[in-house]
């Protein structure tokens, strides 16, 4: 142990002996408190706006297993593999609540271990604030896969501090398999440590290779399962994240004990700028660091001994504001939400079960709690949206712009929507214009069912999910398969997103210019269109050569 500026600092890879025993005890105590807080918040019924996505994904896994495609959301999308391959299988076994308690406790243990090992008792305020605030962030916002990924990432850092490279590798890989964002933040921490220890970089060579290797695997997966989606990054979120990065770097500047943190803030600011300039699925998700803002702020000012006091007080106040406003906003959107109950939607579900044919999907005007993304697909009803905002772009971007009846009808018909469901629940911000248009009576959609809380509209002259010569129609639609009846040969548009892993028993498939796919059939008959992953197509996808229309081995009619 060495002393710098009056602060006891334990080296990154040093073992602190008896002090380490005390730190481990404190880490376990903090983890216990975090587990209790998380359990209490769940017990009183708090559930964030993201929870609907996880409820559905877990139920989907329980019903269908680990399949890679889902036709019931967003005109078809990759399932599990591009978001969190590990979280939902674990949630299927443990349940969302128990896994959330475990995630919060493990993250608290990891965070307390890391800061306690590095800075000793001076980091206690930071550790205990994490034990109290992090569970609230996890439960109230509902960022459950991210929470588990952060837990694995923090444990990986704790293992690295103690020279346990195998446990570091395990934690890093688990973080990546659970949440790409948590792995990105782990990489930033590694980068900050490397820059702070430039004279001793060899100690980080092997861990760095682990991170780079895992990143390489993720890039390969991204190439095999390309989505083209993007998550928006609003100006306010970007400015606030940059202020946090700059303020943190300034507070850590020329403080030897904060050298690694200094470069971590620099790396975070650069990452925010890249995410803002280059559209991607990351977007404003990188601002989830705000859920850690108070513990990080308290860590900085504690190591500075609260000097100068006015600046430190201002910094802590700003982090409290940034940290807690995300929680209050999420709580306001989800508290007292009656649409979270299945009975709220049952009149519409019952009506659609009786009237909807497999040729059409349904648009449910999204709500602030996003529960339509759960109850309609669970009933086997395909919806035009779901609840992963990155999948809204570019497919549903029209809903985020100024919306009129002509553009709305065009969008509905392009996606093969037959009915629209509007509720009196608070709408998501992307659905405010859509709800207003439907309520105005100017949408051109007639009302076919009106019940308490729910109105169902019919799309006039809808376009089916399969269109082309003759009278084609879909006889069966499943998450990763559809059966298409063709009365004539020709080229048919399927309003389902293209993937190189689609195969057909009749004719061949090729991507359309709008991101959907075309079925080319030389004769009439029944086409079984099925999602089948195979290595040859994966290699083609990586090379950019996929999409050729090669006739399938047709079965006899």
C-alpha cells in the first residue's frame, strides 16, 4: 500500500492482506443490503418501462426455446442472439425477480470490491450509495440484462485487480453474452487502466487480448446477423453525458490516485461522441452510465477530500440530478399503469382472435409501459411494433415524424396491417401523433369495435403480408416459419424482414429493396418458408455475398 496526497491507495494488482478481509466483509454486507432493497422494490410492485420487453422475451423462450427469429414483432426480427443470448435462458430458469436481486447484489459486491481494493475506506460513501441507488435504477428503469452484464463486468474488474486472469476472462465473456453495453463499459475501464499504467502495460496485455478477442467474436456475430437498426441519441442526452465526462475528467485531473478514472472519463466522452455522430444500436443507451452517476461522483469528491468544497458540492448535486431524474421519469411513466394487466387488453385480443386472418398483422398504438408488446404476441397475434426501440428505425420512423393520414395508411399497408388498436393508456412519445390522428376521426380508418379503454379500427383496403399474382395468402404464421399458398406462378412480396437464413420449399427467396423479401415461384403450390441458420449462409453474410436467389429443391405438389 502506498500513500498519495494523504489518501491510502492500493495498487491495481496488489493484495491488501488483512485490509482485504475487511473489504470483502464490507462488500458482502453491501451486497446483502442491495439484495434486500431490490427485493423490497420488486415486492411493492415497481416495474420500469423496459420490463415489458423482458417479460415477453422470457415467455417466448419458455414457449419456443432458443430460436433465432421472431415473426411476431417488428415484421420479423432476430431473437436473442443480437441482444442478450445469455440473459433470457437464465431468466427462464430463475425468474425475472430473483435474477434482478442476484444481479443487483453481485454488481454491488463487484463495485465495492473494486473501489475498496483500489482506494480503501475513503471509498465507503461511494460503495454504500451504490448499494442503495443501483437497485432503484435496476428496478425502476427495468434495464435487467444491462444490470446483470454490469455485475459480471464489475466482478471481472475485481478479479483483474487480484491477478485472477481466468476469472477476469470468465466475467468479461459473461458480460458480453449478457449485455454488449456492459462489455463496452468494461472495455473503457480497461482502456483507462492501460493509459494510466503505460509504464507497466505488460500486466494488462493478456486481459487486453481477452477483451479484443471477445470483441472480435461480437463483430463476427454482428456480421452474421445484421439488423440495420439504430437507437436514437437525443441532443439533451448527449449534452448531459458529455458534461458528465468533462466534469469527471476535470475533477480527476492531476490527482494521482484518480489517474485511471481520468482516462476513463476521457474514453467515455469519446465513446459518447462516436455514438452521437455514427448511428447505431448503441445510441443514447451509452448514457445509462447516469445510473452510476452518484456513486462515481461521491468517489471523486471523497478522494479529493471534498476540496474545493463549493465545486465538490456542485458536482455531487449535478450527479444526483442526472442520476435521479432518469428514475423519476421512468417511475412516472410506469406507476399505476392499468395497461400492464392482461385483462386490460383482453377485449381487443378476443376480437382479433375471431376476425384476424394469418394474412395480416396488427398495429397496437404503443403505450408508455409498452405492454401491447407482451399480450398480443403471447396470444399469437403478430404486431407491427414491439419493444426494442432500435428496431423502430428505419421501419417505423414515420411515427416519429409529422404524421398525416396518407403517410399513416401507406405505412400500415406496407407492413400488412389489417387492424389498429388504440387504448386510453398514456402513449409512448413516439405514438402521441398516431393516437391524436386516430382520435381526430381524420385517419380514414373505421371503428369496428369499441370497448372500455379499447378501440379497434379496420384498415381500409389493406394489403396482405403476401401480395402478387392470383390470390396468394398465408395459411399459417409461426415465429420462425410461415406457410404460403400460391394460386399462380410469379414474384410475390412477403412483408417480412429479409434474412439470408430464410429458406423455401417452393421457388426461391431474395431481398426486396425495402428490406422485406420476394418469393419467386415457377409454379403454383404451397411454399413452406422457414428460418434455418446454417454455416454456409453465415459465411456468405460475412462476405456480403448473401441474397442470391437460388431455386430450392422443390417438393412435389
